C-alpha cells in the first residue's frame, strides 16, 4: 500500500504521498503542496529537501557509507581506476575490457584543445586562480564544438563526455604551466589519463617528467574518491543549470564555480593554508582549535564537518591511509601531516566537535598527498574539479533523460510591502 503523510493546516487535513528510495530513504512528495494548500516549504540550505531522485550515488551519513552505482567506495578504491569508475558513474555499469578500451581511446582522441585556445591562456594574468581559468576555458572550449552543444543530440553525448572529461585535464595542466611562465606540454597518447596529466604538468620540452607509479596511483585514487557525491553544492548547481536545457559544458563550468568556495571544494586549499599557518605560528594546534570553536573568530577547522556525514567520511579514511603509505614510499616526511593528525586526535576528543558530529572530511588529508606529489596548493581545487567531472556529467545526463521541469525554487518574501516611487527632488 502506498504510504501517505498527513498535514493538518487551518482545520483541514491534506494527504501527501510518500516516496521510498531503493535504500529505504523516505521523502514526502510536496509537488502539489502549494496548489492544494497555498503553502510552500522553507528549508535553509536545503538540509531537509530532496531536489531529485537519482540512481548514481548513495550516501548514508550516519553509517559513513558511500557507494557509486551500489558499489562501495572502499572496494572501488582498492580494485578500480578513475577512468573505469568514470564509466561506471556516467553509464551505470563497470565497462567490459572492450568498452574500457573504447572509452580510453575516445579520451585519447579528444585530449587536445583546439590550437586557437592557446591565445585565451595568454590573456590571463600569471596570478589568475586556476579555478577562474578552468571555468572560463571549459565554456571557451565549447565554442569550437557547436555540434556538441545541442542537449537533445543523444548521438553525440558520448563524444561530449569524452571531450569534456579529457580536456578538463589538459586545460588544468595548461593553466598551471602558464601561471609558472612555462611552455605548455602537449598530452602523450600512450600515457594513461592521470599519468598524462602529471606529464603535462611537470615535463619540460627537453626532458620528460619521471612519473613515479606510486604518485600516479595516489592521484588517480584522489580523482576516483572525488568522482561523485550525490547532491552536493556543485552537483546541484550542474543540475540547476542543466534543467534550463543549457549544454553540458555550460553546466560543468557552473559546477566549477560552485566548487571553488572554501566551504566546498576550496576546502582542500584552505586546509593546507590552515596547517601552514599553524606550523608558522609554532602552534601545536590547540590554539587554532580554540579559535575554531569560537564563533567570533571567523575561523573553522577546515576539512572538518559535513552536511551529510555525521560519522567519519569514508573517503577521508582511505586518503589518510594512502597519505601515510605514500609518504613512506616517497621517503617524505611532512610536518603538516603530523599537525593534521594531532588536530584530528585533539578535535575528536573535544566535546565541541563530538557533540556536533564533526569528523574529518575528504578535504582534510588530500592536500598533503597532493603536496607530496608536487601539485601546487592553488591547483588543489582544480584536482577536485577534474575528479568530480564524471559525477557532474552523470547528473547532467539524468536531468536530460528525465522529464525534468526547470529548477525554480519559490521564496518567502520579507521585503517592503506596497511602496510608492519618490521623485528625486523629494528624497531625503
Ligand atoms: C565538501 O556536500 C558534499 O557532499 C560536499 C563534499 C563533496 O564531495 O562534494 O563532501 C565536499 O565540500 C566537504 C566539506 C568541505 N568543507 C570544509 O571542510 C569547510 C569546513 N566545514 C564547514 O564549514 C561545515 O562543516 C560544512 C560547510 C562542511 C557543513 O556545513 P553545515 O552542514 O551547514 O553545518 P553548519 O555550518 O550548520 O555547522 C553546524 C555546527 C555550527 O555550530 P553551531 O551553530 O551548531 O554552534 O557545527 C559548527 C558550526 O559552527 N561547525 C564547525 C565546523 N563545521 C561546522 N565549527 C568549526 N569548524 C568546522 N569545520
């Protein structure tokens, strides 16, 4: 029997259908609420509001569960690769060998930017933040492919996907090279996705970068762990833009802008800046933790807390372990890692964090890995964007395939009631 929720308002009882997901999550369908009752709902930050039904990623924040298309993140982290997971997230299935080969070849065939785009890079100041360049250049890239901008062209979706997934990496590497006054390095078709990115980031015209397998694997794992995360701020933004039937590149560029904020993807850069500041201040972390608990300090323990996880972020556990292993393999000791571990131990004993269920999230340790493999701090959020691209593409695809109405939330107006125009000479 269909479940029903009852709402009593002004002496009347309204019956609202209950929707149950495949993991027994339940939602009250309020699609008819305003028509039936004249009321809308209000939900600061959408903490209690489901914007859609999706088949891509499942998170259980209380149990610290994350699954892409039903497969646990722990298993994918151990056995899979970023490109195989990208196929799983976008097309809904792990690829066969032939499908994986075809997908990889498509990425290789689409890795070069149109040569004319080089001139756009010239126009950015060297200090331009690479997230600004990334969002601009994703839209700029689309100008060269007008045939891919029609969201109704299902036959070109795979090429749109391959071009965006492959070129976001090339754009990111070129942005970094330009910021350092270095010549851009073209991709090498014989290299796999992540190794090719490291090549474009660090090689020189006269000498190829020596790609350490453990560094490439660690970065591939970071991309994999960031690949999707249900309706986070940037993915919800991608769906919002897609709902107007804008093209995939425009929707992804909007996702980059939303991800940039320090409360979201920008947190990985903010964590390193926080750790560096604590280290420079000779603080063992206790002073900073005290400040993070003080609402008036304007400081937060970056990399801690999550809207959904009220338990340990499963990705943070994997990244912390990878961090330990990588630094041993690279024979690197990083004082910031020691500070991070001390902060975590201190916070998880502190009632302020325990009561608010604030645990390390995906951003707390990722920056230390990126630092160890030579990714500069201003590129950290760009790395997050490259990793999140499959999730944005998969959510864009769901919006285009479902009979989705344009996303247009309502509001409760609290401004001036009926007012009159005052001629300039009469204003005080
Ligand atoms: C990502 O949504 C996703 O899935 C995101 C993400 C993904 O993969 O897409 O997982 C990636 O964005 C991870 C989060 C990265 N951001 C940070 O690490 C920034 C620091 N964290 C916070 O700003 C915060 O925890 C958020 C933004 C992550 C979550 O914010 P919420 O859910 O709106 O929680 P809140 O701000 O309402 O905080 C609840 C309480 C408040 O205290 P009280 O008013 O109850 O007294 O907890 C406090 C907050 O002040 N709090 C923190 C804190 N995070 C929350 N206090 C100190 N340090 C923190 N980090």
